[in-house]
């Protein structure tokens, strides 16, 4: 079911299935998000929990027992309940159940909070352990933004600008899996120009960036998205490699999955102490 929150600057529509942000409408009645399509990408803004990416065979271990986890976890495929709603805020949640315990052997609660603040939408993930031992997890976002905004523009008219000049390597995807392989990419620069073959073989994945935000902007006008991700260790940038691609995703990640590691405690994961709770947020600022 779709729910709407709004203020004088923005209107956001959120689906209870997956707690997915579906539309973000600006003051000019333009949807700044990708519109799901079988031709390009059938998602808009899936939530990644309790795993990011995938392991070989979707297999991992906890206490020497094997489990299979879907790519990017299961939150995106769950019906969330509404905990709280106001005109400009929506809180949704899931918790462990018989189905989740078969693939993720932890007791948890997971909340997603959408809050409008003037021309910004703040998205928060609240992860709580209900276990008497450590709980391991990953969490992240995957919002896709509409590129280009107007019919007269081309995909190549858009670029991503970092807050600061960066010198970073990009983590590589090998045979469809994230690997502990890095390639020089950002060499004292702050701009990545979008083009249809940019994401070959897959996403650009940067760890520990100096920047706290990036912009998605056009050479043709002043409308842009400013995306704040300082609570997250990794920023992935991705779109499908097709000539009709009409979006780009900015993906803030905490935790990272790699092909050759299946012991949960040894993966690039986060952990919670017994009955501990943590919150991570990213913010979308809609400019002009």
C-alpha cells in the first residue's frame, strides 16, 4: 500500500512492501526518482538488509551452520507495518519471524524512517538486536534518480560531483561478485561524467570517501540532487549498461559482501551487542 508524506517543498510516496520510496515530487511537480520499468530497471529504491550484494551460491555460515541469503537481503521483499505517520513523517518496521529465521538466525527489529525537512528527505535505518549474543548484519540504500529530467536532454548531459576532490580506488566486480581487487579511479578529481557504458562491468564502489555528499547535476539547468551519506562507509554508483538507461543509483552501504568469504563473523559486516540499537541515515536534498 502506498502512503504519502508532504510539506511545502516535497511530496514523497512510500510503499509498505519493502518500505520502498517510490516517488519524490518537487515543487514543479517533477518526480526526481527513477520510474520502475521492465525496459530499464524494475525497482526504484530498494532497501538492503541484512545483507549487501551476495556470496557465491548465496551461501554463508553462522556457528558452522549454512544459510542461504537472497542478493541484497530480504527486507526489500517484506511487507512492512506502519508504526507512526504524520503529515511529513512515516515510520515503518519489520521484525524476525519464522520465515526470516530460516535464512537469518537472529532476532531483530528493523525500522525505516522517512522524514521531510524543508527541501530534504531524510531516510533512517534503525537496527535493533533482540539477541543475547552478537548479531551480524549489513544495511544500505539503493535509490535510483531520474536522469535525464527533461525530454530535450541526453544522459551524457549529467554528471556526479563530489563535495571534495578525491583520490580513491574503486572496488572491482569479478565474475559477477565483489572481490578484494581495487583499480585506480579518482585521481585528484571531483567529477564523474555519466555515460551509458560507464558501469562496465558493474557499479563504481568507493570506500572511505573524503566527501560527505555528492551532487547529480546537468549542464543544462540548475536542478540537482544533493545526496548526503556520511553515516555510511561505502558509496556505490550504479546504473544498467543499456542505451535506454534513464537513471543512476547512489547506494550508501555499511558492510560489504565478497565472493570467497562465507563465515558471517569474518565478512565485512557490522555487529550489534546483545539488545543494542544503531541508526544510520542518508539525506536527499532536492535543489531548485
